[in-house]
């Protein structure tokens, strides 16, 4: 009933919230993406996306299909791997951004290790900026991290979201005093975005807390020490959006491979792209 090709297209649109970006990632025309989604909507008998000229959002039925689509594709890939008779081996140095500490990325990695037990997976969790530096230095083979900024199109887009200001419930930012910031240390990409936005808006600021650990930043925010810039889809429990501050724009997460390509890196990249909707949900 459900074509795996159409399901893969559906997942890619759901992850990027863009028919154009989905087409680029899949290497097909935008009209092909629209056709796949239309046929899947005909098969389900339900609208899967709300879309206009400016935005794309999942409907409730689209949200429900995410889990089914992922399960169908995972079963399809397991069958293909079994009958292909190929076994992937080797060492894979994978770096993931701190942003994914509280998501279901571990489930994706666990499934990958189960499917490819002969791959020696080494995981590094760092700031996105640090991961970019380590990848450029040849110390990592595959990285899942924020893109560095506007115009950066390196890697394969995994998903896009807006950035928002968050803090403890009831926190109010006094417009007549410097904004108290909770930030990662340099070269944190989120830190740079927060400072650039405030400076462009003419808002004074002060550093209330610096930590290289997301858990440390969350603890400071929950204590009411200040506000932090964060991805909208990954807001930790106990924190809420804070109004009255300038817009932070969007953020893109991408998969980047080092110059030393390998079958293991490609297999893990495929697993992350297939399960990218899990990365916007808490574990």
C-alpha cells in the first residue's frame, strides 16, 4: 500500500519542512517530491502537510505517519542488507552536537550497532563549532552538527528549525538592563548567533553562565540565572520561551563527512537521515 520511495520522500519533507530542500537532498526535481507526497496522500486518504508559499507544516495525520514510515523503511533496509550478503567493517569516528544529548539519537546509534556489529563506533559529543574544526583536521569521519551560518551549504541537510530564547517559567527580561546570557563557550555557533543578534538590535548583554555542557546550561536556566538561545524543537523540560528579545532566525543541522569516505560512514548517515524525526523528540 505504501511505496518505500514515497515514504522516504515524505520523511525528508517532514525533516526539512521544505519541498525544495527535500528535492535537493534526494537528488530529484521538486515536482517529483510533490508527486510522491500527493500519491501518498491519495494512498492514506488524508492530507499530510499544510503548505503555502511561505511554510510547510505536518498535519496531525502527517505526525502519525512519521512512526509508521520509519518502521516500514527500517524493515525494508534490514531485508535489503540481509539478502545483499554484505557486512560493513572498520572504525568510524562519529561526532554529534551537544544539542542531541537529550534526544533519541542513542536509539539510532543502538540500532546501527545492532545492524553493523563489526563497525567500531567511536562517539564524540562536542559543540558544533568544535566538531567542524575536528572534521576539518581529519580527526572525525562523520559529523552531525549545526551549519556555521548563512550561506553554509556543506553536508546533507538533516532538518531545519527556528531558534528561540528560553528560560525558567516566569522569568522576565528587564528592557533597561543588560540581557543575562547563558551560553556555550567559543566556538559555539549558538553563542555567536545570540551575541550577533543582540548587538545588531542594540541590546546590551552580560554573561551570566558559561558551560561546555548542555546539562550545565539547562541547570543554570532552570535556576533563573538568565536566558539562552536554543532550537525550538528541542526545548528541555522545565524551560519555556521568553518574549521581548530579538528574533534569532533559523538553524540547520547537517551531516558532514570527512575526506576519508567509508561504507560505515555512509551507512550511519543513511540511518540518521531515515530517523531524523527522532532528533526533534526527547528521549
